[in-house]
């Protein structure tokens, strides 16, 4: 087996008294898309910052390309799309790419062809001389992805690359990320969109309060943590109604907001009963990663 | 990639931004000293005549060259760097590349020094035109000293910047350090006119040493203890750089 690209052993990170990452162990093999999921404050960004040398470890081991993480030279082979937009507002779209490339020691001359290629990859060819302030949210994010590729990195780290984007913009980015994976790059992706993780990630780690609470491919996680069928109940119903409805069926459910998610191997008995409740809206569907996430990270807001 | 080219990448980024607005910034670089030297040098000079045995225009021009190096580098290393670091997250972006804190601090420092040199060159030309330069054979050596002065104040400004919670904090630095140096380090009159204890204090300040180097290079006054002055400016620069790097690490790498 080849060596993992990233490896963490007993990794801890404390901010003062607050423990952000609490003794995690994981390996990321080369060439996959690795998803890091978890509610707000779970420690996703902190894991990424430590990998890039932007935050010192409190304790434990963290390696990138087989050596202790955080060394400047390693970043020659890494591309980063940070959670927070930090495009350079003083430059146009193409200048952003040229200037960023210069931080990797790549000259304007060397980059001429590559920048055009990246602009068309990110569908920004027509906007090459626009100021970044005039770009839409989706364009800015695509430019950030293009910028993360100026150095033709082996590893691309994407911290919530599609947050706040409309569905079209998100689908374009997904397509691009799949292309990157096909070209052999290792992707490390954090997201709050379970559909995104399900579509893109080969392997997923779910964090909660700095700890790993689940690990595996989307299919394995769904098979392991929830029953295959889900009935969602909502409408003009309250907890006693739901208790009455479920009765002695002994169904495992999660109550989130105004909805009840019931997990079952066979939904038919419940569906029959549901038809008898006129004020009830119900949806029957197969289980997905979101169900796993809700079940494992709990029903309440974690912060 | 070597440390030098990494520092230059940061310098070059700032240069590209400056180049877009170079025309406007040059108007200020030439206009301000022109007005100062005309207003004070001629106006006040007419009344004062000579100071330390040289025409007041020559005395003042050399002083303004130094104070402008201080002001230009200080502004760049405080307000501009603070904007790049905390508002535009330019530093954050750089830290995700092979650049590290020492490269970024060095690049910013070199850029602020370069801006001092640009502003200083403009003053040099204006001073030459207005008769503020007496000894042309040594005058050109003042420009490297302007760069050194700029680097020195850039490093001190960066220290302040790394400590600063907000833009307002810089007012303290300007009021408590920059303005007193402007007034008490020999820009407008020789520090020998000050009371003895104040003179001693002024001798510890970097601007005094910049003035003591640059004025003799531009005028007929004799140059004394040049290496001491160069040493003091270099020591401030190096010490400021090392401290700014430490403070930047503490601030940003959490
Ligand atoms: N610089 C810091 N100083 C103090 N606490 C911090 C700092 N950075 C992060 N934290 C805390 O560490 C925890 C983990 O934060 P982190 O940003 O890694 O979460 P996240 O999983 O990326 O969340 P989100 O989904 O909201 O981006 C949070 O409780 C956060 O408040
Ligand atoms: Mg985050």
C-alpha cells in the first residue's frame, strides 16, 4: 500500500481552555476525495489550518507528504480554497492568478498559457480583466478554485467551496472537482451540504466537537448508521400526535425543528397509518447522508 | 525558492498595485515637498537667513528628506499593511503558499522602504531645483541613506502594526513617536539648541541619525561619525524586523 498523503495521530488543538480538535487519528490516501463533515465549530477549518502551518499543533502528530505538516516548502505542492474569500481586491481576475502564481516562484512568462487554461477551466475567460469586486459569488468562488491550481498542486484543500452559491453554480463546481479528481489530484473537502459530500467524496470523516464520530464511504455510512427507509413527518402535528401515530411500532426517529425523521427497514405499516391523519404531511424516501449526519451529530444546534 | 525571491514576490505584489495609481501618488510626492520647501524654505529662509552656517533652504531640504522617509515608510507599514493584513486578508492568502511570515514581513518592509526612496527621490529633485543641494558630489549618496531610513521606520511601523488592535491605535504612535521625532530630531533646527537632557534623548532616536547622515551629504557641513549613524539605523531596522516577525507569528499563527 502506498503511503498516505496526510496522516494524523492523536492530534490535539486547544485555543486557551477551548479544545477545538480532541485527539483525532486519520489517514488520507492519495488520489481520493476526502470529506470532512461536521456542524459549525466542529474543528474542520482548524484541521486544515494546522495542515498548512497556519496554526501550531497543541500535541500529536500530523504529516503531509510523509513529513511533519506545516513546512513552507510543502505548500509548493498544495492548493488552497479557504473558507473566507481572500481574493486580492486590488487586482483583476487574471492578475489575481498571475500574482498568486508569483508567490510560488512562477513567473508571468511561465504562467501565460496556464492562466488562460485556468480561466477557461473556471469559465471566467470572458471576465479576465474584470475587477474582482464586480464578480458574482459563484464567479469569485470559481476564481478561488482556479487560483488554488496555479501551482498544479498534488493536493487541493477546499474549505466549504460551495457555501452560499445557487444550485447552478454549485453544480459547475462539482463538475470541476470531479475533473480534478480524475486528473489524479487528492482533494480534501469540507462542506455542510450532504448531497455534495455524497456525490464527490470517496471517504468521509464526520467530526463533532473536535472528535471523529464516524468514518467511511457515503454508502457504508448510510448502511451502518441508519435504516434504509425514511419517512419524514411534518404539518399541523405535535409530539403527542406523533407518539400516537407511531404507537407500538417501536420506530427510531429524530426530531429536528418542525420535522420528525423516522428510520425504518420497512415503511409500509407507518405509511398506512399516516394516511389516516389528514393534517399530516409525510414523505417517504430512501435514507441519505443527511440522515446519518443528523442522527450522529444530534438534533440540537451544537453551538 | 530562496528567501530572497519570496520576499521579492511580496514586494512585487505591492509594486504592481502602486503602479496603477503611480501618477496620483507622484503628484503628492512632488507637490508636497515643493510646497513645503517653497513656503518654509524661501518664506522662513528669507527671515532666518542662515542656520548652522548654511542657507536655511539647504538646511531644511535635507531635514525634509529625512522626515519624509520616516513618514512615508511609517504610513505604509502601519495603515497600508494593517489593511492588507486585517481587511483584505492578503497575508492570509500568502500564508497558504510557500511564503512564510519572515518573507512577508521582509517584503512589506522592503516595499515601505522603496516608497520612502521614491518619495525621497522626488524631494531630492525638487530640492535640487530650488537650490537646496550644495554639494553635488556627495549628494547622490543621500539616496541609499533614505532607503535605509525608510527600512528603519518600516520595521518600527511593522512592530506597531502587529500590536495594533485597530486603526485608531496608530494615532498613539504618531502622536507619541512620529510627531516628536519630526519636531525634535533636527529637521527644522539643530538639536544643539535643545536643553542637554532633551538632546541626549534625541540622540537615541533614529531620525536624528538619519539627519546627521543626510544633511552633511547634501550640504557643506562636515560628515561626522558616519558609521555610528549607519549602525544605529541598521540596528533599529534589524531589531524591528526580528520583533515584527515574532509579533506577527503570535498574532496570525494561532
Ligand atoms: N483563533 C481562534 N481562537 C479561539 N478559538 C478558535 C479560533 N479558531 C477557531 N476557534 C474555535 O475552535 C472551534 C473549531 O473552529 P473551526 O473554525 O475549526 O470550526 P469549523 O468546523 O470549521 O466550523 P464552521 O463549519 O463554522 O466553519 C470553534 O469552537 C471555534 O470557536
Ligand atoms: Mg470552518
